C-alpha cells in the first residue's frame, strides 16, 4: 500500500483561436492561473491467484480566470474564480496467467463558480463539466491476440450558468481486436475496432451530434 500526494501551480494561456478566430473570439481574454493539490491511496494485492490494484484519489483545484465557451454569446470568456473538487476511484483485477482482466473507474467532480455571491451562476456547476463519469472494461488475451471491450459513461453536462439546461448523459461501448506478431527482426501489429458499437445518438456540444457507429483498422510494424 502506498500513499501519494502532490501540489502544483499552473498557467494556461488563451489559444490563438480563442483570441483571434473571426466571430468566435475574445481578444480581452486573460490567461488561466490555478493551484492544485491531490492525495491518493494505492494498493496492490494478490488473492486466489488474481492480481488486484486499487486507487483512490482526492483532488482540489482553485482557478482564477478559467476560460470557458459561453453559448449565450458564442464567445469564450473568463470565470473570475472557480474551484473543482472531487474523488476518483479505479479498480482492476487480472488473472495470474495474464490472460483475463477487467476493471472499472469512477469520478465525482464538483466544479463550481465562486466569482460573485448572489449571481445566478454562483455555486453552480461549471459548463460542460460532468459531475459523474465512469468506465468499465474487460479484455481477454489468447496467444498474440487480445480482445477488448470498454463502456464509457458520461453524466449530464450543464450548458447554462443557472444549470437549468443540460445535455443528457450517455454511455458508449467500444470493442476492439488486436494482435502482435514477430516478423523476423521487426514486429507487426494490427487492430480492428468498432466505436459506439450500439450506434448511440449523443452530443458533447449542443446541436452538434457525434458520429454514430464507426469502424477503424490499423496495421503497422515496429523496428
């Protein structure tokens, strides 16, 4: 079992598009400045031949002039003061022979506006940041092949400062089959995948639907 922690300060400048994209920019944007701290517990153990790992983390982020896109004016703007606090949990178990593994992760985030007491946005969740999200995954290996299945879940995301309007939560299943084969002095690899396997209709930004089911094949060699 291990305990870890960190403390840091960060700086994020507005992008070129944030400042100069015609019709959708704000040349008055200030850079973000933030202070962060996190503490976590990590544990690894072996029970009945299965290797298990568990990770639990608490974090807190204090940000000045956070840059967010405002849908009411369709321009990026600064949030004078905001805080983000939450917990992240991750668990994975792998068989002793390494042929089977499954696990999951979960995040709970409270990202709120702390700029002006009494304002409709004060104490409300920041735009586009889900309070809850998670992932479940499973993989099976056989020889040089591995089949993987992962289900990602994203909670509702607010699109107005008063948190009255939001985008619905969604869950997306991705599956893949990959292989690695020795080819003399090089190694060949290949992967075929189907993303959004259940052909879900969802949005991460209002009025911009994401692609439905998609397929991809990748092949290459490593020297």
